[in-house]
């Protein structure tokens, strides 16, 4: 069984907007969402900037008692799922919930809870460890809590592939529907890593930008880039079989037509220098869509602003597309949001859907001096009006995980 799969709803919490509309409008405008950290005492961490979700009060969306029993990453998941369900106009009480599933992952899970509870142990107060420590911390509870809240009894699982998590989650949900195991799936990624141990862990790995200048920190493809900026948030998409969407008269936003998932099998943190694995993931998505490479009209790059990622991803795009690589508009919206780790691919999938709807490619802000090794058509400040019929998004994760999604502008054909 091969069924067409469409996007009918989306939800987002990001450093540049707490819903899809604000997120997209601020991305179009090139708004910078990176600033000095407030979630931890910046004097206690070496890297003092991050892409935080602003003015987030979980009790505006969730019951106060419920929110206290959830780590921040699960709060994000439930809030974004609510927006996605409402935007898709899903009447869940009159749908077969055994045919509706959830695949939502996180790269790390309840980092805030883990840090808090281990600190209690370290201080000698082990009896004070919360009985909710485990269910608040484990990664699968993002998907589990969404399923429980809405009574969704279809496939419910969590993908964990570091920074490729959100993209892999959407891709695996796409396959669940395409091959007939579900009719509707909520899919995406969430992350809330802005804690002392989260910041210092990545800083000690030399992965973070340490300039502490918000305007010159997340600068993908720039010659002066030196590391990524940590971000937080969530992105959830409602994927649905075309038959289901048509039956209930849903507004179709875009179609998912291709998914690629590969591994470099090279190094725990560095991508393969020749980009072979990432290139193969792109080609897998294109081949599944049964289109020519020259039909891809926009690439939302992983574009983390680390020296190795941007260089090797550029090489991968050229390996996959050949000379046509120089004709495809490319942007990295991490220049505005920072790197949301397990949620990155999910919010970037939303960017792709919106770019198809509005024929607009958002900018890579902060790109002032292009690296000689990064020589593609990177869209810069101001964005670009562009006919977008197929939008491709890449995610590359520690461990060598590569994931690509290909979205098509909606049409009956």
C-alpha cells in the first residue's frame, strides 16, 4: 500500500515566535531570537547566549497541576501539539483514535529535571528526589503525554537521533501513513536543553560559539563562524492520508513526497568530510518523490554555524545535485533561532511548508563574509520571493545520522 501523505496542521514554539504565524512572519523578517540567557544565571556558565522561547507560561495552556508534573520539554510538546490539532481542525471525538498516532522525539529529554534532581542527590538530600523524576525526564514522554491527553491509540513512539530527531520523526510518521499503519500522525521534535549542564556539556565539546555576541554568534556559512548557539522549542506537524484529509474537508498545506535516512558511520560528532551520507539521504528523498533533482526549488540547510558542518553539508549538496547545486536557493534559519537540537528539523519542516505556501525563501541573517568552502546560493538578509514547488530540508545528528524530507506544493496531481 502506498498512499499520498499531506500536512494539514502545524504547531510551533520557537525563539522567534510562540506559534506558527509569529514564527514564520519573524523568519521572513529576519528577526534575531538569540540573546543573553535568562533560564540560568549567566555568570555561572561560560557561554552566555542562547535562543530561548520568550514569555512562555505553561499555565496559559495547561492545567497548573499538570504543568508541574511535566519537564519543560514536555510542556513544549503539549502546547505545540494543541496548536497543531487546532490548526488541522481535527474533531478527535468523531475520529477513529486507533488510527491516529504520535511520533515526537527529543535529543536529550528532561534535561532541566535531570539537573535539578541530581543536584539534590549531590547535596545529600536524596530523599527529596521527586517521585516524578523518571516520567518527567525520559524522552518518550513527549509522545506519551500527547497520546494520553488526546486518547490517541495508534502508533506512539519516539525517535532519538540527536539533531536529526525532528526530521526523522516526521519521516517515520510519513511512512506509517504511506504504508497504511495509520491515517493521521502527530510528528515532530521538542527540546529544552538550556541548563547549566546542557550549556557546559556542549561548550566543553567545543561545539558552541563562545563569542557571546548575539549578532555574530549563529552565522552559518560565514567565514568567522565558530560554533552553534543552543536553542529550545518545539515543532509538531499533523500528517494525514490524502483520503482522510479529503473525507473531512481539511485544508491541505503541503504534501510530503520523500524521506531519506542514512548514516555516515564515520565519527561520533563530525560529519563525513565528503558528504556522502548526507548526499545519499537527499537523493533517497528525491528518488522516493520520483522527481528530477532540478525540480527542487529550495533547501533549508542544517546550517549549524560550526566550521565542519557547514563545509561538509555544502559538499554534500554539491555531491547530490552536481552543477545544479549552485542554482538552488539555500538558507539556514538557525541564524535566527539558534540550534534547537532534537526540535530543529521539526521547526525547519514548518519553514519549508510555509515557503511553499507563500513562494518565499527566508534569509540566513548574519552572513557577511562567505567562506570559500561554502559557495552556494545562500539567501541573505531580506529573504527572497521565489517560486517554490519542492522544498527540501536536511538534518545531521551526532552519531552520523542524516535525515532529509522533501515537501511538495499542494496540488491534486
